[in-house]
C-alpha cells in the first residue's frame, strides 16, 4: 500500500492531467467548430456566385430565344413587334426574368442556410469549450477533496 504522501501526490497529478485534458478537449471542439463554420461561410459565398452565374446564363438563354423568335417572325414575313409575335416575346421575356430571379433566390436561400449553420456551429463550439472548462473545474474540486493535504504538509512541513 502507498504511503499517504505518495497517494496525495498521485491524486494531485491525476487531477492535473484530467483538468488539462478537459480544457484541451473543449478547446479542440471549439477550433473544429470554428473551422467547420468557416467552411460553411465560404460555401455560402460560392452559392451566391453560382446563383449569379445561373441568373446570367438564364438571361443569355432568354435573349437567344427572343432573337430566334424575332428572326423567325421576320423570316415568315410577319411583324416581329406586333400581334401574337409580340405577345410571345413578352412571355419569353417574363419567363426569362422569372428564371433569373429564381436562380438568385435559390442561391440566397442556400447561402442563408449555410450562414445560419455556421452561426450555430460556432455557438456549439463555444458551448463545448465552456463545458470543458466547467468539467475541468469540477475535476479540480473533486481532486482537491480527495487529496490528503494534511499528509503533504506533515511530510514537507
């Protein structure tokens, strides 16, 4: 059986290691959460860029379709700027604008979701870090209660 001083010193060392481990674990969880949140924020930016490109593409496709409609109406000898031809062109322009707006809205929605996830992830990381600190404090208190300080002061006093 260990003498009381050795037992007390082992308890102190064990408590110190546990305290350090709890703090390091909390800090590691916070760093991981921050890194994930950074990735989510970067992805949100990419989603907005993709949405802008999609909207631009939709606009270009609509402009090409309008050009074809005008050319076809002209080739058939009709007026491209009146009657049913004009109505079809207006519908095409309206659909083109709607598609552009939908592309942007979809990108903004994805970006908003990713940014909200980033915020929640950061909050969870801070919570995990605080939890590690609280756990470390609890471990230190328990270790102090278990330690026979009387034996240490008697031996070294």
